[in-house]
């Protein structure tokens, strides 16, 4: 049985590490050690989503989530991403506390680098352009996505509004017409 120690790791790293290990085996068990209920729940949902058996044990070491994969599962058959376009309109994810929102956005963009099926295009408008410019916490993840062929577009009007035109560090400057075209041609447009 493969064992993974994910204690102390922030979401979504325990799920990503576990998913990678599951993808590398035809069948068998993986034991993941975590130290919080959130990670336990996320790993349980991962197992449920892919139809894997799982059990949870707790002891002085922490929470042990044991996932059993019975046969090779082709996860690419579970979802056809087609031409997905993601439109990011803010430098935070969700409404409420901005510190939490920035943490969630960083986690979201990082998670995009780890999923097998990448979006075709990510469009940044309004305050979202702050994520593609100097000083952004997500620049490295966006560069990884770009290296994987994801088109990164930032609204030129928005960059000008925030005085960031000369600070763009990833992707290219776009205009509203191109943005509308990309959205209309998409199989699915997701607004964040």
C-alpha cells in the first residue's frame, strides 16, 4: 500500500497528490495521512467522485484516508472539456473577506495547473487583470498554464484603468471584441 503524508499541506495539495498517485496505479490502495477535517472531506469526495472504495481511520498520528482503486479508470472519459473559456473578473475569489478571497484565488489558479483537462482560454477583465501583472501571487501558475497551451488574455481597457499596461507579465493584451468572440465560440464559459 502506497502511503502519502499530507499533514500540514494546504488545500488542494492533498487531493492533487492523491489523484496523481491514483492515476499511476491500475488497482490497489493508497493511504493518505492528513491533519484536518477539510482535507478528510475533500479526499472522501475525491474517492466518491471516481467510484473508489474508501475508509477513514483516526489515531494519534492524524486522520488516515485509505482509498481503494479496483481497476484502471480512464478519468478523461468522465468529462469532455471541449472549448472551455474561463473569465476571471476579480483578483479575489468569492465575496467577503479579501484576504480569504486572494487565498482562494491562488488555490483555484494553482488547481487549474494540476487538472488533466485544461481550459482553452482564460480571460482577465476588470480587477482580474491584477492577476496577470507584476506582483501577482498567481503568476507562476499562470505561466505554467500558458506553457500547457492555455491562452491567457487581459483586457487592455482594464489594464489602462488600473495603470497596469506596462506591468503585464503573462499572456497578451486583448480587446472586448476578441473577448466576446472567444466567449461565443466556447463550448462552456465559466465566470469567476
